[in-house]
């Protein structure tokens, strides 16, 4: 009796299939999370940007990218807020003021970024002709009425 061991042609195949499965589940989970976290009303800001004509939307995204890069550059190396928050959590006696200050710094940073993005959208819409604004209003109204995530039954405020 001649017993020969079967040769494995592709030993990496199981690993590749496993990684592929994990990535697919991860992507599906992220999409599901986005769809279920949005209320029936969705984000009015997201709809406002999506309703813009393609060229304006691209320009606004470039401006937004510049705002985010500038904010990131400002905070690069500045770990004071996060270190303050961690120190407050690790302290023997919790200091709510220190923790609150660190949170407020982070919140202020997000609000500044949001305000700058708001201003960019306002400039873009202000530069539109009355006819373009009317077209934009119709597109926005259509996006608000026909959102794909609508009807999920969850009531969460996201705006």
C-alpha cells in the first residue's frame, strides 16, 4: 500500500479567504452602522452638500479638506487636551473641572471646524444665481424626501 501525502497547491488560500471574509463582514457592518445610526430625518447638512451641483460639491470638498488639514496641523504635537483628560481620569481624586476643560477644548475645536464648513457652504450658495438657487432648492427638497435610509423606525436626532 502506497500512501502518498496529498500536496497542497495553494497553502495561502485559506488565509486569503479568511481575510477576505473578515473584510467583507467589516464593510457590511460599517454600512449597516451608517444606515441604522441615521434618523428618519438624516443629516440636513449632508443632504445640503449632496444636493449641490457636482462641480460645486467637488470644490466644497476641497475647501473642507483644507479646513481639516489646517485643523490637524494646528493640533499636531499639541496633546495637552488629551493628556489633561487622561491625567484627570487617572488621578486619585477625580477633578471634574480638569476633565470638563479638556472636553471643552475638543468641543471648541470641532465647533470651529463646523463653523468654517458652514461658512464655505454659505459662500457657495450665496454665489448662486436665482435660477441656480431654485434648482438647488428642488434638488435639496428631493434629497430630503427620498433618502435611502428613511423609514428605519428609529428616532435619533443627528443634526
